[in-house]
């Protein structure tokens, strides 16, 4: 049972490996300071922060975000550490848009959980006003046992004042370096879009246009883009979260104007910047009196039809989440009320038997059925509107948002510009089986993908053996990679494959036979070492150029395209050095255009212990069979994810990749 703490209250910790989950409603910086038995911080190497996110037994987020997950391993702490203080701060000017004091935002919420997700203790930090930094809570050691204490001590002077109060001599310098790291990385948080109109008007003409981390603001994350999360970013994944990309021009080369003197990078696409207001969305035809307006594709606001449709899909996702939440809440209330009425009726011995008791029970059940029926009628009315909207939106989606069975793919031509998002599958809820919400992920990718080949059962009750799961997982990865290749202009996206044992050869055939890969799939330990070494060197070179403010100083002939590495059969063929390089690519690669797609069963790498936990947390987990592992950031529904598999017998994948390969060859000439 969760202990809900108030300021100053403590609670014992029975586990040593923990997660600290933070939800602030606005991008905040999360850090953690290690202290001795007197609470003093001995130096900057005792603080984990976005510039240096890992310390022994401790890992924090690399950027400001509305939600964080901090990993703590108390057994890995040195004997000198007696206290772990969790610090929160609002980004300093230049570190991202947002409020300057905690009193202007919702009270931050902090929870300590086990690795199984069960909450141990939680604390809502109330009473903050002018403070811009706060010690949220602390884990402390007393007589060999660890406890958590709710602190909530705020500082109007920000991180510098907080760290000074913690006894750190270099407080001002460290606060400056933290703010600089946040400003360089920008806030990669994902927040919910504006609330839907309350009057039942389904038009989204007043909705704000999609604004994402690449446009100087915050946007829906990671699930599926909708997601979430981020959807599992988190929160889906709840949380969790990848990093922004450097600005790339039409040729894929880094834009020197995107990095200016260490200030925030402007990630907005040149073709989407416009000082004039966006054109109005299409107007729905006049509805008959008493009837809802007919849905129109692109009825959300945006600078282009693509952006309007992206916002409209987001609106459909949120509308379905909220109307389902209202239905479930009504059903829960009806059941609770019926249970209470039955308990009252049966508490009187005189009414337990006979006609009076039977009448009470029948009356309670009738009232329950009436409430549930009313809730279902309301849900059905909303679903009728959503189904009608889906029927007009789905055919109007651009190729990057369309399913593989959309006829538009048969008229495919290699695009001239990168779309704003990519469809990675569909999402649905059990109350609305007819409605499929496209799962859209913003481009460029901000985090890696993990195609989980370890599940052997599906939400529909079907069973898939391990061999078929591996095959399906690799086919899903190939479908995702083909989509990425198809939506990028020629020469701006490169795919590498590591298949140490060659077990994915059959699934990889569409990529290998059409010639879209940069090189044949790497096999054996030597192939793994070669590919990882080249991509790691690439990340180092681009990072040095960007940090030095000289993106045009890259070596002559340097390939400036986005790169995707597909890893199959992990950890077969990986030694300790290769594992560390893989983690490095997952953490640092997305910010410089190197992305990771893992096809793996997590259990097979269990021998590495907690070493790989940060790797799995950094990736968006998808499945090759329908699975309900994704959650939305509003009400926490478990959404069923359906992968975007190519229809059986269809040649669309081969046809699209053939055109991509031809365009690539023409580009290379």
C-alpha cells in the first residue's frame, strides 16, 4: 500500500533498487545529490544532473521534461553516501520556455516505486510560491537501513542557492553548467494537447497547431504520437524519452544557423515557418437541426493539411480516451452504489430472507443496470461520431500516416521533403473495437525502437511460439524500416543491419533483395564490432562539430543522412565493449541522427543484470502481435497496440523499396 507522505514525514524502504517518478505538469530539471552522514555534498562529482546523468547507483534524465524516472540502486552506493537528495528546478532563461516560479504551476508529484511499478511512497509538493528550485525528497541511511523523507524545501535563488545550502563550494559553477546542458539539449518533455471543448462541439478549429520539441515548444509524445508518449511515456513509458535532432537542410547537411553561440537550437522546419496566420481548416457542411455536424478531414488548425490531419488524429485519440474514461467511471460508480445498497439491505437480519430482501436486491440491480445503460448510451453516441470521423480521416491521410493497405501506396513516389510524423501502427480500446487510432511518431526520431520478440501470447488469447515470434518481430522491424526509407527524400536515410547469426535473413529479404541497405547485414562478432565502431565514431565526430559550433567542419564527403541501425538476435555476438557501444548509441545517437531499432527478447540478456536497464528504458517498446502495453498520458488507459504489418501476399513493400533503391542509386551518381 502506498504511503502518502506530508512534509517531514518518513517511510522505510524495503527494496534497494528503486525508481523515483516525477510529474510536474511543466518541463523541470531533475537532479540528485549524494551526501555524507551530515548531508554535505563533497564535490561536483557527487551530483547527477543532465550534464552528467550517471553516478554509482544513480541515473537521472538528460533533459528538462514534464515527467521523469530516476533510477536508484542503494546497494551500489559507496559507504560514504548516507543521503540521496532529489532536486527539481525550473529551467533557467535559455533552457526552454516556461514559468519562472513553482507557484505558477501545478504542485509537482514525486513517487518512489519498486522495479515492478508498485508505489512505496508518494509526496505532492505543495506550498511553493516564488521558489524556482526545490529539494523534493531524500533517501537516507540510518543504522544500516534506508528510509525516504518528504522534504519540499524550496529556494527562490534557484539551483545555485539550493546547492550552496547543501554545502557545495562550487555551487554557482555547477548550477551554471546544469543550465547550460539543459539549454543545449532543450526540453524534450511531452505534454497533453489543449483540453477539448466542453460543449460537445467535435470541431477542432480552435485547437492550437501541433508544436513539438523541434519547433521550440512541447508536444505530444512518444506513444504513439499520438504517443505518447511519448504512449508509454510513457506515460507512457510514461515517461521517458530520447533527444532532439540537429537541424538538417534539404540535403541532410547540418544547418550552421541551427547552433548559435550555445543558445537554444531552432528545430522548426524552414517550410513550416510562416509569419502569417495559418489558413482556416475546411468547414463542415451545415448539419440538419438537432443533428451533429458531419466530420471533415483536416478540421484542426495547422500550417498545412499534413499538420491539420496530425492534430486531428491527436484530437480523436484524446476524445476516445476521455469518453471511455467517463464510461468506465460511470460503471465503477454504478457497481459501487449497488454493492453499498446490497450491503445495507443485507445488514438487517429481518430483510435477509423473504420478499423484502428479494425486492431490495432486485431494486439495487435494476438501478445498477439503469446507470450502466445510460453510460453506454452516452458512450455509443460519442463512438458514432468518432467512427464517422475515422471514416473520412483515414482515406485523407498522407502516405507517412497511411496503412500499408491504403491504395495510395501503389502510386508511391520518393518524396522531396521529410514529413512531420510517421505511422507505427494502430491503437484501440476494448469498448471501441471498430475504431483504430493511427499511432503517429514525430520525425526525426527522438528515441530508439525496441521490437519485443519475447512475448508468446496476445491480448486476443492466441499463442505464438518463440520461433514465430522471432520471425514476426523481424518482419515488423523490416516494415518499420521500409516506412522510414519511404518517407525520407533520396539519400537522406541510411539503414544498417546487424544480424550476427544470420537468423533474420528471410525476414530481411525485402531490404537485401531491393538493395536499399548501405551494406549487407553484418554477421558474426567481427561484423558487430565493425558496424558499431563506425557508427560510434560518427556520433563522436558530429557531436564534436556541433559542440564546437562548426558543423561545416566535418570531413569532406561525410554522409550527413540520418542513420538507422537494426540489431537482431541481441545479445548474440556482443561482447562487453559492443554492449557499451550499443548503450552509447541509444543515449547519444538520436541527437546527431543515429537511431537504434532493437529486435530482442529482454530475458535473453538477463545475464547482464541491471547494466542494460537504462537501455531498455530509453527505447519505445513495440510488439509484433497485438498487445495492451501502452498507456495514454491523460487517464492511463491500457491501449491495445497493433503493428503495421503488410497484408499477406501484397507486393507493396517490394514495389516501394524498389523505387527507393532506384532513387538512391540516382542520388549517389
